[in-house]
C-alpha cells in the first residue's frame, strides 16, 4: 500500500483517523505493518502490501 492512501483511509468502525505503523517498506510501498484507529484503538493489519480494513468480527484468523 502507498503511504499516500492515508489521506483517504479511515477507521471503518467510527470513521476516525488511522495511525500508521510500518514494519517493512520497499521504497514508497508499505509491505507489512498496521493501521490503528485513533479513537477505537482497533488494529488493522497490512500484509503483503494490502490493508485489511474489515471489522474485527468479520476477519478470519
């Protein structure tokens, strides 16, 4: 995922902002990391460059 997507992404639970934590980056592409809801504290993983913004009860573990 490109970091520029942070301008349009929001927490799907309450539409608040998301904070980005990067674990692995390849140039401008974020490969691994997580998005964290600033109000809810919910964590959304970024795996293989794809953010999983499904609500927690809809994700497969």
